[in-house]
C-alpha cells in the first residue's frame, strides 16, 4: 500500500496506544509519551522515504530531502501531530502523512526537485496541554513572544520541565527559527461540510480567519444553597450563563461569517448544595475580516461588563491569543488551482474558519493550503473520516504543485 491510502492507514495506526495518552480515545498532547512514540514512528517513515531526520529546539520533527540546487531555499510541507481530547485521527497528521508520501514518490522515482523539501511535524498546534496554541510553529516562524514560554500545564508542570525529558530547554526554544523558506504548503482536512456539499474532493484555501481567544473569570460569593435567599445572591454561575448567552447573541446578530464560542467552563467550588463563587470560561471569536472580529469582541466585552455590574459580581478578562487573518499567497494558490484542474476537477476556493500552522508560517514565507473533504464536515471528533480516494487526489495535486513550482527553478 502506498500513496493516499497509506497516508490514511498510517493516521489510523497512530490513533491508538502507544500513540495516544488516553485509554479508549485519541488524545496526543505536546511532549507526552504518546507524542514521543508518534515522533519515533514518523521518523522511521520519513527515513524510509529517503529523508534525513532531526528534532529542532522546539521539539518539532523535521525530515529533509535534498534538492538539486544548493542556492534555492527549502519548500516546507507539513502540519501538526498533537490533538484535542477525544480527537479524530486526521486533523493534522494527514497533512504530515501526505507530505511524507510526496517525498516517497519522488524518492521511488529517483527524482530531486531544484529545491530541498522539508517535512515538518509540528508539535503543538492545538494548545491542548499548554494554554498557547501554535507554540512550535511560532518558534519556526520567528514570531514567538518569550512570555509564552512562561507557561504551565494543568498539573502545574512548566514548559521547561516538560521539555527536559527530550533534552530540550526553553532557553533555546527560539533557536528553532527557520532561516528562510521558499514557501509552505499544508494539506489538511476541511473540518467543515462545504466540499462535501459541493461534491468535491479537494479545495484551495484563500485565507484563514482572524482569531481572538480570552479567558474570563467571574467572581461572586459562594454560599449555602438552602439558606441564601435569591435576592441576596451573587451567583457567579448565573452571571456567567448570562454572559455566555450574550456571546451567542452578538455573533448571531452580526449575520456574517463571524463566529463566537464558549467551549470550556469551570465552576468552583463545584458542590451541588453550594452557590458557585467563581467561574472561568473560554471565549473564542473568529471572522474572515479582522475589523469585524474586533468590533464583535468589543461588543461582547461590553456586554460582559454590563452583566457583571447588574449582578454585582467581579470579573477579569485575559486575552490568550490574537491571530490576524492570514490570506494565502496568490501565486502558490494558483499553482494548486492548475494542479487541481489538470486532474479534471473544478478548482474551488474557500476560507478556513479554523486556525492552522499556515497562518503562523505566513510570517516566514508565502503559504498555501489544500483542504480535503471530510465526511459530514465532522472534526475534533472520533467520527472524523477521510476517504483514501480523496487523500490520493490530494497527493496528486501536491505532486503537480511541486512539478509546477520546480519548473520555475529548473536550471
């Protein structure tokens, strides 16, 4: 088995122990035993495909396939290998597997492109362990804020302590910065239903939506559920519930591609007979247009402030992520369109509402993304599914992309 079918099969193989850190489901967080096992498996597959492998200072796995011209920078292919909790098997890893298959096809044919190809398996895109998403691609792009390294996971383990078993340190994390690349191409499942609705196996991403993420803490007064009258309560959960509905209301009223989500809520003290005294929740706001995103964020924060005043609770809001909209490079996207058309498929462009490492790599080099149809548009869910036939089409598009890009650098 080779090509797209093998890429899908390898994603399936990595969907269970020892490549997952949770029993009965896929959860692969950055710098965990499951993560380390996955890197070892990927390194073996990269080497079989003809690549030399290494781990950089941010614990990204990199496979390099040399080019025929030493004066041309590398083309980067790849995606991420970490996952959310109870994840699907293809979000991230499929892009890495297809990149390996691209190089394997070249190696089997004895071919070298004019430029080197570097396959990156980024370590942390989801932010599932440490509260900073896309940490490792930021290091590669040179856009890392050193303050991001002063972070801890839920158990209180620092990033530096988590790096230690890998013989790495935050002191050298920024040294993962890439010296400069020709471009970056990321293949990824769509994570939405648009391609399926259009009856198309692949689509070309025109850009990635701008994102804002916040952590909101609401503080009231905990009290006995049976002895504190309703009029005297300062219930943090009731206030937070009203805030969550306000988030939804602002996003609905915008009636655009704007979306706003509260995905996590923690209640303390968490007893059935105690009025909640503190609630923390996450807030995620996205839109294709950055100005629209920012206007919605301002409106939501104003509503939170007003609700807190009415309900006599305190609140604190910390911005944890701010990602600008990232349009994909028109020239590279044009090569993808030509490659799709050459297969007899109508080129189709769409905006990505989800964030990807490509939006970070845009600070380093021109970027392009190829979306692959996923059944039902389901993602971040064990029901995530990609047809091997669609993965094979994506592989052929990527090889066509390389041929067209290589022609521009042929001696």
